[in-house]
C-alpha cells in the first residue's frame, strides 16, 4: 500500500498493527489479537477523520494516487468482448489513449479512455496518460465509427493534460484537441464521460464534452494543474496548494457550478483502498446515465449536449 504525505500517521498505526501480527505468526503462543484490534480501530477512526473534509490539494494527491484503478482496470472489469482499435490512420498509434468496441451490460458500445500505466515500463509506454495529436485523432476516428453504427460512446478521463512536447506541437496538438472537442459535440449518439482521476486541461475536455459527465468523489477537473497555475501566476510552483484552492477543481465545486452532472461516491480512503467497490460504483453510474439517454434521437442528443454547455457558461457568468 502506497501512503500519501498526509496519510503518514495512518501508515505508522497500520504498520504497527501488521508488525504485531507478524510477530504472532512467528510465535504461535503469542496472543496479540486485543492490541492489534485496538490499533485497527484507531486506524479506522483516523482514516475516517482524514477523509472527512479533504482540502483541494489533498484531493489532487488522492486523484493522482498510483494505486487508483486506471482506464484498463475499468475496461477489464466492466466491459465484455472488448476489441482494441488502434491508430489514427494518419501518423501512429498513441498508447496513452486506448479504445475499442465492447459490450456494457450486453449493450454494444464504443469505449475510449486515457491510460497512465501501472508500473515504470507501462507508464513510459503510455506516456503517463498524456496524449499526443495522434491520440486525439484516434479518438475522433472511433467516435466517427460509433456515430456511423449508432453506438453509445463512453469515455474514461484520467490525464494530467495533453503532451506538451515539441513533436506534438509540430504535428498539430491544439488542432487535434479542438477537433476532438468538436467531434464530441457533433456525434448523434449518447456520449457519457467519467473522470476517474485527473481531468487535466484541454486534454480532458477533448474527451469530456459529453451529454452526461460524472466524477469520482476524489477526482479533479481543471484548466491547468495547480503546479502549472502557481508557476504562471506567482512564478513559484510551491504555491500549488493556494492554486488548488483557487481553481475550484473538486467534484463538489464543479457539481455546484453545473460543470458536471453527478458525483460517484468512493470507498472510505479513496478508490485505491477498495478498487473493486469503486469500479462497481462507476459501472452503476454509467448504466444509469445510459438509461437517461436511451431512446433520444440523434438531433435531441446533439441539442442536449450543446444546450448543456451553453447553460454552463451562463451559470458561470451569473455566479
């Protein structure tokens, strides 16, 4: 178990409980049940207290936790008959974006998501979830295919942002992001987006301009990372906590602003502690959102999406 900075007191208590149990395993006559149970209760109370009112910066840390379920985990658990579709038919296949045909509750769908990787090798291969232009063009291709065959599109967003490298800019990064966002608004099929970790900048908007947008309770969605914001505004990345507070990037803030439609509750301690339960909660939410959109005609779905974003802007101005 990887512990976050603010979880260090919890790590100490849980570590002591495990040490006692390890000693008991080596010495059969040793009875540590009472002491270990007391430590477990203390740890449970502390965990509840730590996660009761997380500030925005701590939510950023939880959203980035390496043990949180990633896109591939959700696809493997929630979808059947997943068939990967690779490449943008123009330059290359971007491994930061995965997508393909699948079945969700036996309904044919197109699923597209950003995958960060789970270890050093896969994180490098997936470019830490930062897509290049070919990744967004692959997403456009898959959305076009879904539109042609009348398949709902489900996107799973988890990216710190689009890849800012020189090669990506030379190949038209901003244009690819803009066209992916445009494609989200144009397709005449239900489009559902779930932010499962980080929803960073245009890299997230290009996947999340949807009819229904949901966020996991401790995920974040923002125009820029707190560190990037602090570097630009104050020339000091160490002021990221202040930036996180100002950006209003939490699911709770964004739900109040009308940017997202629902918050998906996470297990106590975050999705990383009870991965199966978190994945099941996302699956339930996706099923409910698909049901809300079922039966709507293509023109209605496009209008619903456009009206949603126009109203969002009006609400923001009023606030």
